[in-house]
């Protein structure tokens, strides 16, 4: 541990697997206390256990990023558990491929946009005030994809959602820079 993030608290969505789990472990290795959120409480707890085994500090939270009420609850629970929030990693996402645009189901289209885009928006909306409350700045990291810049046949919903995350990130940066 280098201690670069000692005293900092990070919240990582989709932290129970893949890139999210790796981000949780890396943040903890640098000294941050980590709120591991995931749809799967079991997956989140497994990551928390691995962080604890390595000497880090983390807590698991069941979290559906598509639900504003889940965001409100998780942010309140993170503040209660850690007293602050300094870093938000909007990682939760889903991939949809093999869905020809003209026959792509509306249900799948909406679910993809809800997870990949609305979840990021809600992260800004609900976690942002807690980050600002800390008074020492913070970081928001939104994960997108090259497919947000380069289209791929059969992945219109995914491409649209990830392109929108890129623009949301730029807009948020411009709004929040003066803060």
C-alpha cells in the first residue's frame, strides 16, 4: 500500500466482478475505504472479503443503479458507515450485442440505457452532494467504452449509452469544475 488514498472513501458501482472488482481492490490497496456496490450482494461480499484479507477496509452494499431510491439509500448508508465520500466510480454496466436495430426489443433498449446511462446520471445526482460535503474535493470516474465513439452493428443500444456517458461526463466536468 502506498497510502496515496489514505483517509479517502470510494464508492464503486458494479464492484462485485470484472473491472469494478479490480477497481475496488486497487483503491483499497492505495488506502481508500471502499463501498462495493453490486446487484449481487454475494459478489460484493466476496470482493469485500478479498480486500479485508489483504488488510484493506471495505463494505458491501446491494445496489440497483437504475433505481433512484437505491442510490439515496446507498449514499446514506455509505455516509453512515464511513462518514464521507471522496471518489465515485460509475462502473456498473451491461453489454448488448447481436440486436439488429430494427428488431431490437424496446425492453432491452430501455434496460441498457437505464443501467449504462441513467445509473451514471443518478450517481452524479445522489453521490455528488456527499462528495461536495466533504469540502476537500473529490473524483468522479465514469466508465465508458470505445463503442461510445465507434459504432458496431448489432450494438446500437450499447453504443448509444456509452456515447451518452462520454457527453454526460464532459458536461458534468464543465459544471463541477468551478466547485
